[in-house]
């Protein structure tokens, strides 16, 4: 897991198979078992911990022999990985992948239920430039699986960084980078269709929130926003940043006509501790995020864009890992301390869910403006509020938002017509502000109604554009 450089999404994609719940309405919970630490329990004890928690799926970051042996006979499904450093060799010759399978898969499977291999990690963002090796390596490894009659039980993955996305906000505008589409993205999607694989995504709302706590509502990041945020591009209402992030990927896939490919969330989590500048990193918020996420997954339903597809999720991570580099948060994503005590208590199964209380977060944030990433404070939290245009927005984008508000949005734009009371000052920002505020007030100042894809934000003082008075409600 690496902190992304993008504004609000923290996603990594992985093309892989994941068994889907046959009921069609509820999802599945797994966990990432990282081992970048010097104080973790021995693998057999870890397997017992997984079983005691009812966790039946685990994702590894290597093919450690001791771990794979410990998982033998456990009935826990396992995803393993081949590192970036070996991609050039894997791409160059199938003889290499034949040997890799013989050494890392055959000695353990099927007693250890290996279901997927992740080929590389964040390849597009790798400073060693391993992108060109990715597709050939995946194909060679798949051919090796065929050679050993393993292709029906083990599929091929590759975690990809968010840099594969050219546009990520709003969700409806999601798209892949144009220079990657033809040489890598389409061949990869073709490969996963041909091999019956899934798209897997790593989703970290925490990264977005901590970098933009003055913009994104904590409730929205922690599945606690009751009003939701409307995507101005498609009119869908989102009640969590998590789902909005996933739908940005779905939109990018749809744009390339890969609408039949399903998604698995390979990693997601929230740190229980962070540095002073890592806003929101706390035990209470980690419990709220992961607890509400598990509840969301196990009670069924998909995202607004694909409501009928259950959410299948791997939590990050099983343990706090004391040798990870970077900010304090990197060492504090664990559900458990190395001594196997819980960092916080959340349900991980349906049975536990039925006897638990819904977790809540500690909200220490201020009023959220502007809501350019989908976050916004409602009038009930901030008193009387108004909606105004973001003057830094590109002119074409601002004009499009104004046209939407006065047209499909149903705002009362008569006062900004020529010779009307609010025509002056005759500027795009002033006219857009009046229209946005009209839409906002008509919709009872609901969360998400002062967004317009980042072209507007909420203020707590009456706007001043000439002598025009902005309405405060309808």
C-alpha cells in the first residue's frame, strides 16, 4: 500500500478472480496478511487467529513457505504474489513462470487453497518502469497454470495504481489515461475476460480525507452521511466516499465497454494512529470505518452505479506492522496488535454483526467548504448557508454547471436575465452563484446540492454581488 498523489481517490486495481456469494445479495470479507514486522506471531498461530475470527479469505504479498504450509488444510482461500523485480524474467520466457509455479504453487496447492496470483504491484507507478513487462508476464504465468492444469482454480492478478485513471472526479466522469488504454488497459481487460477474472480495487478514503479535511465530510468518509452527495453528472446519490471511489472505476470501465467485468476490493482500511498532520487517524475512526464497512458489505447491495453486484472486500490489515516505512499511519492499519489483542472490537462475520452495535466516529472537523470532492456540511450543522460559484473553476466548466442549474436543475434564473434585478454585475461567476444558490435553497440545502462537480461551495455569510439579494429558502 502506498499513499497516492491524487486529490481524493486512493485506488489500486487488480485483475483477478474472486468467488462471489451465490446468494447474489451479500458480499464477502477477507483480510490482508502483511508481515513487514519483527514481532508478529508465528504463522500457525496466525492461522488459528483467522479461524477464530471466522475469516475464510486472506491475501498475502509473497509466497512465503512457512505461511503457505501453515494455511494447509485450513479451508482459508489464499491470494499470493510475484514481485515487480521478477516481471522482466516472467515476461521474457514461460520457462521462468513454469519454474516459479513449480516452486511456489505446486508444493502447497490444493492443500493450501491458492485461488489467485498477483503479478507485480502498482506497475504503472513503478520507478523502474516495469509496465511493458506486465501483460506478457500475466500471459506467461497463465500459460504455466494451464500447463499444470491449474488455470481453472487459480487466476491471475496485477495491482495497479490510481495513476491509471485520467479522471476520477466526479465518479460519473471516471476514465483511464489515454496513453495507457490501447497498449495496456484494453489488453488487460481482454485478458481478464478471456480467463474469467475480476477487477480488484484498493480503496482508501482515509488518504482523501486526511489530505482534504476542510473539503470532505468525516461522516461521508466513514459511512455515516445520512443525506448523501449527488453526482451532478449522473444524478446518483452517494452515502459514502468509498462507493463513489468504486463507481469512478466502474465509469472508466464502462467508457471502454467492459461493463460485464466485476470488481473486488483488494485493500481498504483506516489507521488507528497517525502523525499530527494525519487528520482523522484515530482508534475511534478506524473502528467506525471498518465496522461500518463490514456492516455495509455483509448486509448486501452494490454501488449506486451497479446496485445488484455485492461488494467483496479484503480489509487492510490483519496486524500493525512495525517495520513499515513512511508516516505513523502506515504502521497502524491493523485489526490486531502483534500479541493478537484487538486494536478495536468490530464484527467480521454475519453472526457477530447481529450481536454488535453500530460503531460511530469521533468528529472533530470544522465546516466543510468547498465541497469539490463531494463533501459538504448541511444547514443543520452550520446554521444558515448559501451556495456560491468557485471563481477558480475553468470558465467552460462553470458555464456548463450554470446551464445545468438553470435547465435540468430547475433553479429560478429569471433574476439573472438581461434587465432583471440580479443581471448586474454581468459576470459568469455572479450569475452562476445566483443559480447555484437557487438550486441549493430549492433543495433544502441538502448535502451534495452545492457541488456542481467542484464548481460551487457553501458559505456561511450572505453573498454580495452588487445590490442583488440571494434567497435563503423557498
